[in-house]
């Protein structure tokens, strides 16, 4: 088995089919659907390859339309919406079997001086004081459902160190807040575009689960049908995805089988480097209900 980070870098290195047409593949890890964070990251790579490196992305807004098939390559079609003096806009459509499975808009901005402020780093234990999620899932006496065990013991390219690990043990309703330290499991290339793509990938790993904390449930529960529906990401400051980043997540509301969550990424120096928002399906399964 190849190293997980090397495998991630390989799937982010899209094949160029034409000027604004790219092809990506998925890792063969036995999942029934393509991981949403992978599609966000690959689409960001596709859009970025049509814009000069001196103008990095500052925001993206995406919709997951259909579940992707991991056995089928994904074609990314980039549309050049605008090339302005300060901002550039791209639209990306991901296609499988002739159908759009994902759509995303990305805005790029030439760096410039301006006013600066940011929320500070929450007062929480650092990564060195916490166990990684794989160790927690395998710990003796920890009761977790099989899907959760399979998820956390998968050879992910991202190491997770949750702060509120007890939510997986007692399953009691708690305030809708969740914090996890994240980083790539080994050093990444120096290219900032790769670090942005890896953060985009990681930003979809735990966010939707925050919507279920007030109900004492997780996305791994068999009675929950969950799926990311959209995803928005803002890049605020330079960062490294192979250094520890604190992902602070909360869910202010859920209703009508839809849960809304938001998150922020801080580096260990306390700089706010990115923000995220997402809405997802968190439907209670009923025996008579079929399909999405």
C-alpha cells in the first residue's frame, strides 16, 4: 500500500486533457462513494491551474449534486468567468458518466495591503496533549460503532487529534461545538497551492458531524442518513497543512433534516487562516423511505 500522503498528492496531480479540461481519479479504498473533500480539492486544483500562481484563491462555494463513483475517473471542466484587475473568477463542473456530480465557483484575488484583525485561538489543549483518533478508536474499553472504527482506522493522509473525544464514548447530547487538531501525516511540497488543496480536502472530514452533537448522535449511526450538500471555504492567511491546525466547528441550527455547520482553522501561532461553512442532510432513516 502506498503512503497515504503520496496517494493524496497523486490524485491531486490532475491530468490535463485540454486547455480547461482535467481528469482526476479516486483512491481504491473500498468506499461506495467518492469522498466529498477529494472532489473539492481536485476542483480547486483544476481552477487554480487556469490562473497565475501570483493570484491565489480566497474563496470557493460548492454544491454536491450526485454521489461520485470511485471506480470512474472524474472530468473537471473549468469555465473562465472573469479575469479582472484584482479578481479572477472560475466555475468548475465535475462530470461522471455524462452527468454533473459537483459544481463550484472559485474567486482569486491579487494580494494587497489592508486592514487586519482576526478572532484568536481558543483556549484548548494543544495537539501534544491529545491522542490521535486512530488510537482512540482502537483503545480498550472504548465503544464505537463499526463504521466509526473503520473510518478512524483508515490510513488517512490527515492525522486527527480530537479535543472532545468523550462524545464518542458516552453519546450524550452536548453543546454543538467540536474541536480537532489536524495536519498532513508527513511533510508536503513547498507549493502553497498544494497546502490549500490539502486543507480543502481535510475541511470536509468532520464538519457535518458537528450538527449531530446536540442529539447525542454521529454520522456513523445506522439510523442517520447523512450527506454533504454544499461547502464554502475562505482562505484568509498563508499556512502549512503539514503543521498543526485547530479546526473549531459548531452548529448553530438544524431543522427539516438539514444541519448547518461552520468552522475556523487556526495555526499553532494563533493565526486564523481559513473559515468554512456547510449544510448537509442529516435525515432520520425510516424503513419505508428509500433514496435521497
